């Protein structure tokens, strides 16, 4: 019987064909049953509810979103260039728009889209394996299921289907190229007449179907096509096919690549302020990469809960680890079996994927490539920092190897055993997804009506003046659900801005919004706040009191309300919804979250228009960060003058200059809000960070950095600090830095901030000159809420080490120091009164360390000011000051 590659038929004799024709007319081909199975998976996930997949706008109002995506300029965040919004123009945006047009419910369109992506991944592998001549009909189905239900697919498809879409299209990109390279004589005879052109065009259409939402993921799935063409044996016309394919791909991606180039040239990149290479490569060891669990977000815990529930279970569970390892092992065994078609292509593809994903991983065995690779993907190649996007480069050869293995074993019993093992590895991994769903937590039935009413109100009143959304939040997570996007995004036409992790208008914009958010979260309002908001063009402030409480980090509705009430010129003009809160009203001592309307809108007096013209003669130049505007307004130094920051327009004359210490040398954790920055660093202190960059800064700001300086002591360092960016967010406080242990104030202290617990934590004092203290006094915290009491420490100096017993008391007690001169001293905790609890109560604190003859102080030195300044806001003349207490603008 003649078979067509990729087409699966039942084996029937010619004599039985007429008898079975009626029955076969209604029988679905075997792959179709599995397509229905894959389509059913998303519909089993919380039916009737919306899930946070890719973009809220697509579920609510896709047509309006696509209309905005046609323009690169976006007035949100006080004006920005949209980041890859054009990528939604095809195919994801039209799919949702068509669903809305025919009247389907939003949740149904979501599930149809997810199912379609799954089916595309499955059928693409089945067709590709058939075109390559790998496996049998049933083993190709197994390969397709292994690809469509791979760890990457199950992890991404319910929350970020746009990222898995290119992986689903990867086999479809290859199929036309394989057809062109392996076609029969007739195809080769007509190749010069357009066979290669048609193949390149069909492959380019598949590339276009990847969309441009995630350009790096789309680029990653082009790698198999390039490797396939380069590894073709002679006399295949690889260079001729490549010559047609490359321009076809360029033509198929111009509609999103051109806006992306313009964004990189004129816009602000968010990449420096997202996850770093140290994070993305931390889980890209060989075993994780082969299993398909190299996605760092799969291991992420937020407030003690997995961010991606399905991905976390697959990546960390013992049984899923066994199943994914088993599936990978079977695929690798198939790649080593004899008579494997396209072996050179598949092995080169696998090795390329391993090199790309594993090269930046730091293992216990050492990796000389890790440093250069991490530097590369933190810098010029930052777009490819999430190396997990190259998973299809590994997954395709693994599943095709599985198809070959299952088909190449001829003995019945071993073949049946292998089939059972493969079915177990694939089916058992996907079964929990069918039982528990694909989605991340926070599904919701609909956007609450009060948000729709609030958006309608803003549409009628805001015009083109800015609306500031408060308080800041990492993502759109509310008491009623977690769309992750801001709920205003698909509802309003107003120009709004907020402090979050996914939108960055500019570094200066983020710093100013962060400072405003910090003040409001502290309950501190003022006339200066009103003045700065007005200068920013903010006419309305929208307060969202229905944010998830775990995401507030101190920004309780009561504090926001208090701060706005204390700001003259800010008045409430509207509110929507029944009051929400987590505690009943009436107890002023214990009621920290009383009921408030879920949405309140305040009007800001004196809001400036979108653009104004001011005389250059009155311009004020401010050295420091843009957050200095709040302090300047409070000191009456701002007025209505235009402001230039640092080196902006250096040739423009200014009427006055002000030096501030607001631009501190420090590092941030860009993944947190309000608990995200380190203490001010000294000029020589190592700016240790796990991020790609240290802070929100601009290249011209370096000369305006303020630094810390110690007096009476050379330095104070510690193993960790609850004031550092590595601290647990719920335990973070900026005053818990190592210096607090030597500041002479028993009310302050150093707290450790490591996840490793209190044992082994240390604090080190570096002296400016050699000394021999013999005995020091140390006061340890005796709070059981912080952690178990310290019972033993080791005091180490250049002269040696000594172990001291520690009494359980919060009062100062003597510690013996090894005799002899030393320029440094370190106290290391080695004994505890009890076993610490994980995360909670796992810190150590030292209130004060007193060294005879040592009096330490810490000051902040502002740029251009030679004299040390107190650790407070510095406002000074641009020239040297006559007195460290002066607070005057230049005349």
C-alpha cells in the first residue's frame, strides 16, 4: 500500500474496503481524537471564569486594543513607546476579535485559543515526523503528545500562551523546508519554476503565525530551520532554499520587527529592570534542560505560594521529575538508535539547544563560559536573557527521538513495554492538569461593575489630563481576582499612570512615582505632594482599595486616605462600589484595614495642561534624582519654575542650581515595591546585586550620585542584612543595616536577612587604625519573634579567634577578644537556644557593639559638596558651602 508521509491511514485490504466504507466515512482519523482531547483540556479549567492569559484587553475589548496597537505612541505612563504591542495584530488579536464578533463569551474564546495552540503543537510534530520519515503512525502521535504536553507547554499554555505559540509553530516552520529539500523528482524539476519559492513562503507564513508578542521566542524557533538547511547532505539545494527563505521570513516579520527597532532606538527598554542572567540561568543545569524544567518562574514562590502552580509541581515534584526524566531518556535513546532519518540534523539541533541554554549556568563543577555568557545576556543580548525560550530547540529532537524508538523496536514484548512506559511518562504528567486546570491562581467571573463605572466616569471627565492610579502594585491582583494587567487598561481611554513592574515610562518617571508611592504608603501627605502632582499634569488620583492585601506591603487604604486628606488641594469627587476591608470598623487600635469603597477618585487642584511654555530665564537646575521635587516643593524652592535635571541641556543657562542627596548610590530589587532598595553605599563599597543593573538611572547622572561615608570607623559589613535587597520582603526595613549595630543607639539594630537562618551569620567592623580592644560589649536582641536567642559566638580578629558564651538578655554583655593588635573584628553566631523555624523567626539581631575608644558615625556626602553632610536631605548651592547647616538656593 502506498503511504503519503504525514498522513495516517487504517490498514485495510481492498476486499474489505467496500464493506467498511460506510463505517469509515463517519470515523475520525486517529490523530483527530487526540486533537479533541487537547481542545478539551483548557475547557476543564474553571469553566465560565476568565484566567490571566497574556493580555486582559483581548478578553474584554480586543478591537479597541488592536486599534491602539496600530500606533507606536502610547500616552500612558506620561507618554511612552509601546513595547511589542504590534505583535498582537496577528494571529492572537484577530482570533479574539473574531470570537467577539460572532458573540462568543470571553472565557470561551480564551479556551478555544489555548486549545488551538495545543492542537497546532501536536499536529505539527505529527506532520513533521511523517515528512522526515521518522517513526510509525502511532509513535508519531506519541511524539506529538509529548511535545504538546511537555513541561514547557503545560507550564506556559494557561498563563502565557503567547510565549508558547512560537514553540507550537516550530514544526510547521520546518515542514515546508523539509518538503522542498526532500521532494521527489517532479518537485525538483519544478523547483526552478517556484517549488522552493512556495516552500519558503509557506514556512514564512508559519513564522508570521508565531506573532510578534515575544520576539525572542519567535527568533528561537527559527534556529531549527537554519540548522536543518545547513546540515542537509548533498545534493540538496540548501543554499538556494536558504536564499529564498531568509527574505521570506524578513517579509513575514516586518510588521512587528520595525516597531521593535524603533522602540530600541527611541524608547526605554524594560530589559535592564527585569530578571537578570543570574536568575534565569540558575536552573538551567543539564538535567533540568533535558527534562524541560529550565523555566526559572516555575520555581518562583510569592507570599509562600507558587506563581505558576502547574509549573511548580512539574519542576519540583518527585513523581513529575521521574516522569519528565523518563520521557527525556526515551527520546535520547531514540536519537542513538540506528537507521534514524535526519540524524545529523537532530543531533546538531539538540547540541545547539544544550549549548544555548546551559552555557550560562554556574554549576558545582565550574563553567568557564558562565561569566562571559551572563555578561552578554545582561548587556547586548539582553533580549535573550530568558534562555528558556530556546526549549523547542531541545524538545523537537527529543520527541522525534521518542517516535523513532517506539517504532524501531520490533519484538512485541519490548515494544509493548516501551509503549506503556511512554504512555505513562506523557499521560501521567498531563493528568493533573486535566484534573486541576492549567491556570495560575486568581480566575474571576467578570470585572466588577464598579470598575466599569469608575472607568466610564474617567472617560467623561479626565480628557487628556493624567490619572494617577494608587497605590502601586507589582501586578493587577485584586480581592476579586488576578488579571495581572491593570483593570483600567481595557476599560478607559484616559491617560493613566501607575507604579508597577510591567510598565516603565523612563528611569526618572519610575523614581518619582516610587517616591510618591512611598510617601502615600506611609500616610504622609502635604501641600508639596499636591504641587508636584499638579506639575506632572495629574488631574485625578484613583485609589484602588480592592487590591489583594498580600501585595500591599504597608500601603493600606487607611494610610492612603490619610495622606490624601492631609494634602491641601486634593479632594474626593467620586467613589464606586460597596465598602471592602478585612477588619470591622470601630477599633482604632486594632483596625488597620477598615472598610473603604473599592474605588475612590480624587481631584488635584492646579493640574497643569499636557504641554506648557515657560521662559528659560527662570529655569532651576537640580542635581540629584527627580524625587527631589517633593522636597524642593516642601521647602518652597520650586515655585512654578521649569526644572532641568543633572546634565539635561547642559548649554542652557539657568537662574539657580540646587544640589540634593536624593540620587543615592544603592541597588534595588526590581521585583519588589516599597521593600526594594539597599542602604546608601559608600564610594568604594561593592554594589552587590542579583539584578542586571543597580538602580533606575540615566548615563548622565553618574556625577550627581551621593555616597555614604563613615567617620571613626573604616567600614561595617555583614553576611546579610534585613535592609538589603536580598532580604525577605516581609522582614525588610531600611534601618536594619550593619551600621545600626555601632551607631550608639540601643533603639536601632542590625538584623540578618538571609534565608539560611541565624547560625553562621556574622558582622565585621573594620578600623581605621590598628587597635587591641581585649574586651568589647555587645547587646543581642532577646525577642523570640525575631528568632531563637544567641547562646554562643566566635570573635575573630587578625590575632586569632575566641569562642564566647552569650547570656540570654537584651542588655550589653562583655565578650573577650583575642589579645593582639588588629585592624578588624568579626562576630559570628555559632550557637542558638532553639532550632529556628523556616523563614519565620530565622534572624539574628545585634543592638549595639561597643569597642573601647571607638565612636562611629555615618554621613551622606552630596556631589560637589566637599564637606560631609548629615544623613538627611541636602539642599545646597552648586558651589562649596560655608556651613554644613545651610539650606539656601543659589541666587
